[in-house]
C-alpha cells in the first residue's frame, strides 16, 4: 500500500514510518519541523538525540530498512498539501501533523489562534485533496481521548444510543475538551464526520490516549531514536515523570493527582495505527476507535515511576504535588470503552512497569541533556493566566 504520513518527523510519525516499511508499505512523509522549532522556543530539546530528517532517511536506507520519500512543507498550506498528494496518490494517509500541546495552546491569543488555524485548516486541506484527487484513499486521523473530557458516565467509542422525551437516536457522544488544542481535535472530528456524510470519504478517527515510551520493536539502535519531550509544554505526564526521576528532581503530579486518563505505550500506539492501515474501513465508512491500553490516575503513574526507579537503581525519587496549572477535575469518574480495536485484532504488547524500566534506562544515558533543560520542566503555563 502507498501510505503518506503527515507529521513523519514526530514522536509517533517516525516509528510509524519504520513499522510501515517493515510491513512492506511504500512510505511517504511530509513535515515542516514545527515541533522541533517550538520545543527550542521553550528552551528545551528532545531528551533523546535525533538527527535531521535527511540523516534519518539515509540511516534507514543504509540499514536496508527501505526508502522513504520526504516532502518538506506546512500542511496548512493547501499548495504544499496538493503537491504531496498529487505526486504520491496514496492509498492511505495518516494525519499526525498538528500542534499537539495543550499548554502551548493556552499560552495566549497568538498561540490559541495558531493552534486553531493550523490544525483545523490542515484537516480541511486533507479532506479536499482526498475528495478531489484520491477519493478511495483511507484517512486515518489522530484525535485524542481528551476530546471527551471526564463525564460522569461511561465513554463509548464515538457514538451512543440516547432516548430523550420518548424518542431514540444514535448520536455522536458529546465532547467536552479541556484546552484550545483539544477543541481543535473536536472540530477536526466534526469536519471529518461531515466530509464522510457528504462525500463518502473513508475515515478512521482515532481517539488516542497519552503515549509513553522510548522504544518500539523497530527502534533498536540509538540512530533510529524518535523524539522524547520532557518540558512542561511538550512533555506528557508519564514521560516527564521518568525524566524527573532520572534527573534527580521531584516528580510533580499536578494538584491532587487523582485525575485519570487513558495511556498506551509507543509500541502499542504504532501497532494499532499499522493495524488500522492493514484493515481499512469500508469505502464510505466513518469509524471511531478509542485507543488506549489502560486508564490510570496521575498518582498511580508517579508512584510506579518511583517504585521502578528504586528497583532499578536503589535510589529514591521524591514525589512532590504542585499547584495544578490546568483547570480540570481532580476527583472524577472515568470509564472509557476500548473494545473496537481489540475486535479488529489488536493485542496489547507492553506492560507499564516493563516500559517504564526501558524508558529509565534509555534516559539515564542522556541525563545531562535533561539536566541542561531542567528549568523547562516546571509548569509556567497557567490556564487561568
Ligand atoms: N503523543 C501523545 O501522547 C498523543 C496523544 C493523543 C493524540 N496525539 C496526537 O497524535 C499526533 C502526533 O503526536 P506526536 O506526539 O507524534 O506529536 P509530534 O509533535 O511529535 O509530531 C507531530 C509532527 O507533525 C509536524 N507538524 C505539525 N504541524 C505541522 C504542519 N502544519 N505541517 C507539517 N508538519 C506539521 C511536527 O513538526 C511533528 O514532526 C498529534 O496530532 C497529536 O495530537 C498524541
């Protein structure tokens, strides 16, 4: 299959490219290195060293893993999007190329507008390119479990049956996002659902949990590392906790730490996406998957990192709760469903403690890089500012 990865230079995009090559797909990627630039702006860098896209592709070729065709460009620019789709005519496109930091989107008006415009426009560009040039192409778009928020009822996969004043219907489950970034994902979801209804595009909308990990089955040499962010803006909860333990600074759950979220390992994330490509929807089908292995509270994750770190090194990592910079419920019901990917054949491969142990070992070798940017880990972006 010819697969285009939008956002191939990213945390998930790069290992996904390696996996799809191994599975025999023809892989094309597009990226404008947005994340690299924005991470530098907050005086941080990937804790694991990553080389330029040119060198990464050369490395893959040198190891006989396959060829990757790369376009440099901003997918919110419709000409760039057009050029990439026209010259590759993909059978499937995985759309990962968005501003994906909730704190970044909450920094101020400039960042909120940038997130709104770039994210929503990039998805609209993709919708029109597929409709006009490759209408049979499967769009696999990454959304987030954060679109649903934390309702006091179970969370189904996209749709639910409802009875109201004696009448019944099957409707999209209400969304209640917690940042401008998460709202752009809700808008993308609505736009794709509408495009499917009007033009019968084939869409998989993946509501993904928070991803953790440094390795996949394909990342076996440091030369193939993917980025790993640890700062308050671009680093996510569990990855950041591991970096804090390794750097010898307190692990900092926000607020009470009883917030629960769905999580999954990088290997499981990539496996699910590859499965979605291998088993596409029917022509004209719109399907929604909730993609996570397990849901955990932030406290449970902090304690797990503390325990595994002690087991591995004999050293103690301190846990220090700090004021929550976000506006979110800290004690709440959380029960999302995730059956559909299992029905498609997905089986979880990685366990949390095993994965945390691998992350800690990998980061230990790059402790100096984390320490150099330690100031960037402490939250400065406040939702209420
Ligand atoms: N990592 C997670 O925990 C997680 C969880 C849920 C959902 N997601 C979603 O998965 C997707 C990928 O996440 P990630 O962690 O790999 O993020 P990432 O920032 O590491 O990767 C995104 C890639 O897209 C590129 N990009 C961004 N905007 C672009 C644009 N306008 N044009 C071209 N390239 C652009 C970036 O340079 C980057 O290489 C995102 O859409 C994110 O919202 C991620």
